[in-house]
C-alpha cells in the first residue's frame, strides 16, 4: 500500500481514484497531478514505482494544501466569520445552513435531525376505569 501525505492509498484501485482518498484532492486535481507527473491515469496504485510515488509526493507538497493544513485553514476562516459577526458567521454559530437553503423542511442534517412537530397534537382519550 503506497503511503502519500500520511494516507495509505488503496492498492486495488486506479491511481486516479486512489489519490482522491487524500483530503483536499478531488477528481480534477488528481488528473492534474498525474498529468504533471507523467503517469497514466488507469495505472493501478500497486504498480507504481518508488520514483513515481516520489514524483507525486513532490507535486502535492509543492502546489496543494491537503489534510491538516487545509482543515486548519477552513476552521480559521469559519472562526473569522464568527468573530466579525457577519451573516454567515451567525449562521455557523446557530448551527443553521449557511448558503441560503430553506430551513422549514430540509435542514435536518445541519440541525442534528431535530423534529419539532409531534403528530396531530391531539391527545388520546383516557382509558375507561
């Protein structure tokens, strides 16, 4: 299993897909990295030589933010939005959708699956004694 940027890349997948297991590298950046390194997209990650793995590591280190550095930057940006009190920062503080989505019916995942309505509101009739 090749190890790139502290992540174990799966052996059984094509290198184009395997690079996307690294946080911060998606399909398009994976293609760019492999094109710059001169590696075939359909090559299996288990078939990579040490020289090819080193090429990929150098390209990623030189031109991409990944893993911990990227996560830190995202948290720093959100913290800044909260500190200046802008709309997006307030939405982050309250745990509501930030990018303009409706909240009446569809924001269950961001709010933690809150269900505020309880049936029809009618109580069941008491049982006779």
